[in-house]
C-alpha cells in the first residue's frame, strides 16, 4: 500500500479549485434559497450537476488520501463526472418513487397514516417510515448503483479515461469477470450500506422534502470517497508455507 505523501503543490491547486466551486455561493444574497429554487425549477438538471461535481470530487479526494497523489489523465475525471451526473438523475427519480411507494406499502401493512407521518413533525412514526424508505432503497437501488458504478469505472479505465468511453459499447461479460466481487461485497455492500447509508438516508428522509436532494448531494462527496476506498485492495493475509 502506498503511503499518502505530505501536503504538496497539487494539494494547493485542489484547494483553490474547491474554493472556486464554492465562490458563486458567496455572491448570492440567499444561497439556500437559490439552490432550493433551482431544485424546484430544474430538479433533474440540478441533480445531474450536483452529483457530477460532488461525487467526482469525493472520488478524486479519496484516491488522493489512499494513494498519495491525484488521479492521472487515465482516471477519466470528465467521463466519470458525466456518469455521476446520470446517477444523480437516477437518485432523484428513485427518491420520488420510494418516498411515494413505501408509505403506500406500509399502509397495506396496517400503518394507515404512514404518508402523513412522513410529512409531519418529528416523531417515532416519522422515523419508522423514513427508516423503511431507506432500507428499501438501499437494499435494492443502492446495490444496483454500487455495482453499476464499478462496471462504468472499469469501462472508463479500459479506454484510458478518454471521453470516447461514453459512446463506446460496454462489454459487460468481460467487465463482470474482472470485478473483485469479494471486495465489492465485503466492503462496499456489506459494510457501507447497513452501517452508513441506511442511517444517513433515514436522516435524509426525515428532512423536509426541499432539503432531501440537497443533503443527498452533499452525501455524494462521501459516496465518491467510499467508492474510491472500495477500489483499494486489502492487504494479503499471511499464509503458512507449503509443506
């Protein structure tokens, strides 16, 4: 494993780039209001932009932490950002589906007031509905998202990080045979979904509707970090010498 190096010139550039990303908010009189208005008027485009920037940002930062350097051109920052943007649209649509569908399912199970509880003030019932939504989403869509991200990641890498990877056929059979399924399961799925994503998304769905996608977009940074760490191979175990 490569030991991350100390602060260097590329880190300063990265910090300046981070400040540049946030600078437009400084000039707005009501940054939160402007973001809410954008989410309301252009929900899918806003989700695309937020995840394209924040999740890619988290992935780049994660690789800097575990490797000691920032991704080279072959990493494919731009095509990854496009893929993350598409995932952001999918996440937004899934929020709509699960927030609407799970309370209806709970109603069939006997919780008549599930939808009202989710829209109401903080309570045990509100927590129960939010938790049910989070569990349902993460154990279905969440698994798909983590796995499909790995497929797109390997596809982009196989094209040297070039933008042409976005229009090239994806050879699913070959890529699926290259995935380290043990790593994907043991870290990304088995640990992060129950220990991080289900609790975080429970909190997300307890927030007012206009803040859910904003909070989810901020979690996109963490998602990028997690998936970057998920690429790190575990240290080999010591084996007894052959007799």
